[in-house]
């Protein structure tokens, strides 16, 4: 029974997929792709290295995968393995938070020091 279903479902799925390719996707038909600023915030978790710290403004510069990001934190941000006072240049940290608008500002919800 399963083989019969596979024989029917697989070709039907391929036919629908190839029909989509033949018609074209909205990006291929000339429609404008959304800009990076229009992308909704999404949660990410990245390990990286602290480049500089500004404790007075509750932020620090963070380098992940060769790209600089600014991490902001509040009193609601959870710190594991230390506190904000432990942040210093060259420290390896893992930051979880929301990347706003596809930009370079990461609003931290958790920081592992």
C-alpha cells in the first residue's frame, strides 16, 4: 500500500514542483525582494568575541563570524556565568537575542559569559 502511494505521490509532487519552476517565483518575475530593513526581528544565538564595552550605556561591540554587531542589554537580560561587570575586551561570549531589522543591533535576552 505504501509503495502504491509513493508511486502516485512522488510523480504528482514533482509535477507540481516543476510547474512552479515553469511559472516562476515572484522574485524571478521581476517583483522586488523585501529590503533588509523590512525583515521582522528574529531570535539568534551566536558565539563570539567582545571587541569593546560601554557599561554606562548597557552595550558592547561583538564580533561574530568576522562581522561587527552591537549588543544591547537591559535589566531583564539573563547573564549566565557572570554579570555585565565581567564583560571585557577579548572575552568569548554567547549571545541570544533579537536581531532587529536585519541590521547590526542585537537586543540580548541571554548572555553566557
